[in-house]
C-alpha cells in the first residue's frame, strides 16, 4: 500500500507544480501587465511542456464582431512571454524577459474566444539561453504560438524572438 501511495504522490507532483505555475503566472500577469486584466486573459496551463492562455471575444471584439487583431497579437505575446517566465522560474534563475521581434500571420477571423498555446521548443536552444544568463549575458530563444478559436481552427500564428537580460 505504501508503494502505491508513493507512486501516486510522484505522479501527482507534476500536476501540483503545473497548477502552482499556472496560478503564479496568472497572478503575475494581472499584477504586472494591466493589459492582461483588460483583455480578461486567463492562464489555462503553465506546465513543463508549454503555456496556454485564453481570451474571451467580448473583451477583445472589433467593429466587425470578431477578435481585434491587436488582441490576438497581445494574447500570443503574453503566451510566449509567459512560457519564458515559467521556464526561467523553474530553472531557478531570474532575468528581464523582453520581446525582440515578433511576426503574426492572421489566417481566419476569430468569431469566438481564442486559446493561444506555445509550440514545442528545442531543449538545446533553451539550454543555450540558460548558459548565457548564468554567465551574465543575455540569452535569446525563438518561440512560436498557435491561436485557435473555440472550434479548434487555427486563426493565427505568432513567431518571435525573446531575450532574457540577466539581473543587473
């Protein structure tokens, strides 16, 4: 019985960590990035494999009844920035994360809420960033985000480069 409890505890630890990181990221965005509150952005997941955020249509609607392109861009940037923030925290490091470059492809009008999710990152790229930050240098990483409407259709994609500036 003890062995089963230990196994269950080991399996539930990533879930607890994911919930903690999700709640931590949500609170950080609300406290430090006022736009996230105005847009009513909600962090859905902030686990080791990625970050997903959600934004409702009513708070981000344009004159045509679909989601404003600027909101789609902001949601994508918050999602990618959030991924870097969570991964940096998980690595025990701190730094100032900024977007260096981003590009949006708007594929379909989003006539509903959207979910933005980070796409897989090469762990070697992340390790290279960490090595740079540990040496007191800035690190860079390319990140991509996929935005889907409530029907699961990809309505936009963002690709960007984010920079982590080491603490002063």
